[in-house]
C-alpha cells in the first residue's frame, strides 16, 4: 500500500477516513489486551490501537513488535475518548484503529534510546549519528537549519543579489599554515588547496561587474582542535560594489531582522550600536563585547594615584569593574576572582568593599562621590600595562557575570565593532593582517604605512551577538599601489607578491570598482538562533574537535599504490 | 555621490530626473564636438551625452577617458530625439545629459575586447576570467545559473524536502581511484578524501527519518582530462523514503516542467517515454539515446540469412539503419560512413541503395515490402557480435544525423532509461557495479546472484535529454544480507567490507526504511537550458580539462616545511 498521510499529520479532520502510515515504532503498551503502538515519522507520532490484539490475525506480529522497527499500518482514524485525549501531542485528539500491519524492517538492539531525550555521550551519538538524528532535539535543529538557509537565500535574491558558486579546489598560497592540501595526480609534485574562503573570488566577481554577490559557501580550515570549530563550515558570503561600510551593515541588519522575526518572533531594533575597536577594548576588555550586561571597565588610573597601595599608585594603568549589589561577597568568592585572574596569566585582582574604607580613604572618597559606591557594591581593581590589564578585566567581567549569576535584561544584544587595527604582531613578533590583507585602511591612516603601520586602522566591521563574533567584513583595497604597500608591510618580497597575488594585482589594474562585503558563520548563526551552545548541534554530520569522525572512522590509511599515483609518500 | 539607479535601468519613466550612475565606460564617440559616453553596469548600458564637451569643465577627463575605466556620472535623463532612438537597446529611448563625471578607476590596455562578442582563445579567457565575466554572453549565463538554482531550491522546499548539508571531507574508501586525498595533520600518515557524492550520507538521512532530502551539493572527482568534465561540480541530490521508482521519476519531471517553463517558456509533456536499457541498446545502440531523431537500428539478421554477401549471411547478428531521402548519397559521403566506423574500431559498414538491387536481390525484396525502401533511401548495414555491432551502429546513427544535417522535430526529447544491468565487467575483466553498489536489484533477479550476476538488472533509472545523460538514480538496498551479497559479488573480502562499509551495514540493521533517489548534474542541466555545449560556459571560475587553472596558476609547489607538517613528501 502507498502511504496516504504522515503519521504526525493525522488530525480530527481525518476522522472516519482510512489511512496508511509508514514509520518507526515509538512505543508499545499493552492495556489489558488492548495494544497501543505509537508510530513516528518525520512529522510526528500517532497512536494506533489494536483491541483484543491477541486474537487478531496480526497477533504474531503484534506480540513480537519492537521499538524502532519500521512498519506500515492501515486503519481508520477515530477520536479518542475524552479522557484519553493527550494535549501534549500534536495528534493527541485522535488515534488509528489498526486493521493491517506489516513489518518492513526489523532492528538490532539500539545503542541508546530514541524516544526519550536522555543524555548520551557525544562520541557515541556521533558514531550512531543516523540514530541520534532520529531524536527530536537534533532533527528539529537540522530542519530549522534548512528553513534558515531558505530564508537567507530568499532575502538575498529579493535584494538583487546573485548567488555564484566559487571554486573549492584552489591555488595553494605559500605560508597558508591552515590550508588543507590536495596532491595533484596530473601535475607531479604539485598541490591544490581547499578554499579557506571565497574572498579573492568574490572580489574578482566585483571587478567582473556582478555588483551584488552572495553565496552560502563551504570553507575549509585545518584548525587546531578547539572547543567549537569544524574543519569544514558554511559561510554566508556577501560582496557589493559602489557601497560604503554602512550599506553593508544595514543589509545584514535587515537580514537578521527577517531571521529573528521568522525563527524567534523577535523584532530586533535597528540600527545596532556601533563601537570602535578601541572603545570596545577600553570599555569591555574585548573586541567581542557582550552588551547584555553593564559591568563596564572604568579607567581609574588617576584616582589610584592617591591610593595607599603602592603597586596601584605606581601602575601605568589602573582599571576596575564595579559590581553593584554583589550577592556573593564572601571571602571564598572574592578569592575566586583573584584566582581566576591568576589562572588567566594575571597578577591577581584587588577587591574593595565599602566596609573596608579605611584601607584606602582617598580612593573611597572619589568612589563614593563619582561612582556612587554603596554598601554591597564591589570594586575589582587591577593595575599594570594598559592593554594587557584591559584584556584581563574583560575576562574578569565574564567571570563575574557567571559567578554572580547576573541575568541579562534582553535576550539578544547585537553590536558592530569597527575600525579594527589593520595590522597586529603575531606570536613571533611579525606583522600580520588583523583580518586579511585585502582590507582597506582608513584614508587618513594611509600616511602611517611608512611611520607606524601598527597604528593604522581598517575599514572593517565585525558583528557581535551576545559576546560571540558572528562574522566580519571590510571595504577592500582597490588601489594596486596600496595593495602592494600592504603586502610589503607584511614582509613579502616582490617575488612572493607576484607568485601569490600577481593575478589579483593584475585584476585591480583593469578598472576595479569600490567594493566591500562581509562573511558570516552560518553554523554559528543557526546555533545562536536555536539557542545551542555548540555548532555540532546544528550540523547533520559533524566531526569531533580532533577532526576524527567516529561514524566512518576517518581519517584512514591509504594503499601505497594510491599514494604513488599522487606522487607522494608518508613521512613518519 | 551615491548611485541612484543602475545604468541599465534608466528608462522613459525617469525623464527629467537627475540621476547618478556608476559603471564601466563601454564606448566613446565624438560626433562633431558632442561626446557620447556609453556606461555599462550589471543591468545594462546607457548613453550619456556631453555637448560641447571640449569647452566644459570636465574637458580634461572627457578627452582622456578610455573604455573599461570605472566612472561616476551625474546628469539629467532626457528622451532621445526620434531619429536617435535605438530599439536594440533596453535604454535606447533615453540618454543622460551629463553634468558631472568622476573617474573612479583607470585601466591598463585590455587583453581582449569586452564590449563586442569576439572570439577569444579559451585559455586567455580563463586567465582573465574577471574580464571574460564582464562580457554579456558569459555573465548572462552566470545570472541564469543563480536563477535556476533558486527555482530548483524553491521547488524542493515547496514539495516538503529538507536541504541538508553533508560533509565534503570524508573517509577515504580503499580503491577509490578517483578520490582526491587530503593528508591529515593531526593523524600522522592518515588521509581524508573529498566527497565524490553525498550517496551514503543521504541514505543515512533516510535511516534517520528525514523522509525527503535534497541538496545542491559540491562533488569532487579526480577525472582524467576529458572534453567536458570538471574536478569539482555541482549536483542536485535527492533522496526519499517509502517510495518507488515512478515517484522519483514524476518528481523530476515536475521539476523539469518548472525549469523549462520558467527559463525557456516551453511546456514539457509528462510523463516522459521510458525505455529499458535493453531496448535502448537494441534500438539506438546506446544507453543515452537522442530521441529527437528516428533512424532506429533494425535487426536484419534473419533477412540477411539470404544475402549474397557471405560475411553478412554468416554473421551472428546483422543490424542496419535506414536513412530516408539521404541527401548526401555521393560516393565520397558513403565512403565517409565506412571510414567513420573503422575509426571507431569497427570493420566498416556496407551501404545499400535501391539502384544497386541486383547486388542482393533477396534482401532487397524484403527491404521493399517490409521496410518500404524507396529511391533515395540508404541502408547502412553491419554484421558481427551483437552488442558490439549495436554500439557501432549507435555511433553511426549520430554520424548520419550530423552528416545529413537532419533537423529534429522537437527542441527537447526527454526519456527515462531503466533496468540497467546491476553489474558489468571492467577493462580488467572484473565485476563492478554499473551504477554504485547500493543499487537494489530487481526482486525477480535476486536468485541470479549465485548463478549469473551479470544478467541481474537494477532498479535504476537514468534521465536522458537529447542524448545527454543528465543524471540517474535508483531504489537502494535496505537488506543487510543483499548489500553484503553485492559486496561479495564485487570481490570484496569480509575484512574489506567491514573496513569500507561496516558503518553502512550497521546502519541498515537499525530499522531502515525503503528509499531511493536521484542525482542530477547541475552544471550540465544549466548548460542544456542555456543552449551551451560546454559546462565551462555556465561555471564562473572553471578549470581547464587538464585541471590546470590559468587564472591563479594552480596547482603549485609547496614548501618542504608545510609538507612535513602533513607528514608527507613528494616522490618523483
């Protein structure tokens, strides 16, 4: 028989109809000779009833039936008796009086339960992902992901954007330590790389006059194992010509308006706040500030010049966070803050409470008058090099929120962080790009190329949601000269530049329009919309943080002959 | 100034308005002191006019302006004088009386012209793809591709399908000679592979109860250089549970109805013809028959048992094609058919015309009575082993169509070819899967596993459009035993089976629903809809058939240190 309806869609409007459903046995109950078999399919669960089943022609099958077997059931839909109506269940007003049942597939004993949402070790869930995906909590996420991707695409198409697929097998750029390599079979000793992003291609599309491009693109990065990254991920990639920063930012705000409205029924207020990188660091100690909370960092350097504490009096910078009505002011908790900062590589934190006024009378005077410091308030103070202290205070702020269990006023706070440094020093002390080398500097900072490139600011913008960076973008360089200047500042020789980026410099020479764009982490966006902590909860088949895949047991060893065809061999 | 309108969208409804456009200089003409500067952007071209330009404040710029420079122009829209209206041009009724012009970007001399559709060598077009993409012929294709992908996605969403992204970095399956390999950095000596298709993942999604899945998925295959394949390509991938062959076929017919209607305004007639593989081979000598033409192959074996030609009389099979009113019946052309077949590895072809009746009187008698053979008709005949002869006749049929320049009645003929062999012999004489090893055999052929597996037929279906295979699919195996039987028939040991497909066999043991699906080549589909011969004309950044990329000069060499990080080295 053909399926006539999804099990999960049977409702009172079908009462009296004969239906055929196909799906998985969810639950079986025997109530005094009446057998109830709940059947689950994609749309939900429906109850089938088999009165006096033991004497029916299907007795053999009904007696033996097990959860997670696949069955086909025909029968007539009827209303449940009033007392049996289940209001928790979509189909709870009806049931199917079974007339026929066929077992389509049987099952071995399951590694974990499907029908109840019990906790299961993640590696086990991943090994049996096809079973994990049967569980409502996960499958609902994947369904929503499909819906969100549709909303995203519809939004961009509606706004005149063209989706263009850019290559995933691309040129290897020397020094790309996070590139996956692909040995070429046809070109001995040569390699392709997997695309880290469509960055250069989307810029070429602007030079090619596409004007408004977007793509839900796969990107690949050979990440070190971190809590919540995947080696392949999906990016909402956007680029526009003849625009400025604000137009890109407004576009993304419009997109988020649609997504938050459709998925969460929340109407986000536009425009979002804009913080410069410098402000974000000074006020929140991070370029990814969580604005759902106050607890801003105060620059207390001048106040502490009158402190009785020598270390603070003499520090080049003193910063502090005032925590109002701190509920956890026990010695143990205060020590906890100090230990936390030490665990983060700081020298510890000094704590001021109003009942300790005598410790530092001058400072407390100002605290009371200028900061309205009151009983129950806490001041946590740190002194030292300014930016390092700010960073530690930023971490302390997050720690306070957690320890004090401070509840945010709003569920979502979105903020733009702009004017990032164009360059920064990496761990080896070399200049690198803060974002990527195609980011345009602020016009007024161009003279700093020759004097102080580390002070240059970028025409860049990151979007931060609840302290999580969702993506970022910039206005790009279209001057061949400035692009070359950036490469030189990064320490590339003329030969390097030509080899790595010659084609881009050439492209910039043939009439390049002003352009800019943004890239958003799609996995992260979906996770935020669905309230999931980990992106693995919104990916159908994720890998573990080690990159290992318990489902298929990848990566694996490869025969010698196959490697030989690719002109490589393993070096232990 | 901000752009107020796309150049290509200026029309009579804007007459009198001041507008600002931004784009590329397309053409410059000086008509007796009046300068015409055509400006192109994504939407088209508009003419700007600069009367007495030599005395204007913009004289310096206007004198020096060059094609493909990027400019910003402001001015007022006016109607062209009646005699200057250009009906070939979208904006041909109007022009912009220029008041201000800024040069945004200049250009070096171009490698080829953009504004006229001249022939350019493909490798040069690919090296400067960003310029090639400015040309209308190519950019229009990429725009249409975006539109088609939207239509495809909308169709599947409308029909209750969920788009799920499956991994591209996957397990390497031993023996996968067409797999791209990715060395693992974290697991010394181990490798991932790039996904050839989402086949197994989509089956797992069915086992996971997703019921209706689709994806526009990237696939990777390390193809040998062939005329029209790419190492990465896009696939419309579909899978459904609890369905049969016809439901998949009807779904795809419904999809094509939408695409042909929306893109070409053609209403395809449903359902399509269905040919078995055996019929297709016997009637057209190929499993990808082009049904826009007749010229079917006739089995003439019994007739030629009375032939005067010994070689045909004694052949185990004689097949022929009757070409009615053949216009090219000169000796030279006939010899051409013979040579063509020889060039394809055949022994040549015998040609019969009515004025040569005396050569083989018995045969001609039947030809005239049974086949209404008439003056001007040609019979091309071949004898030998049946299936080899049919294959050659299939090639001959294509050759005849080309040589005789036969025009099809219909622009598109779509046909399903079904019941393919489950297995075939490869060049080394080993049994391999005709499609893939997850294809279900016909139920009535299951007993042949032990006796004659090469005679087994598959529950498979290919969709063929005008002689081009657009894709194919099948009903999948859900019985663990049958799946194991297939693997064994393919010569895999128990250990191989466990290592390669253990996880799939396991998945089949936990309640697998009946399921099947299809995969369509999206690049090819777009090419067919746009009337392009080569898929490279519908891909923004294709690679050459050698896999080489002239744009970025990939693949390339990699530093020793980088290879060392990946635990591999190059072996010459």
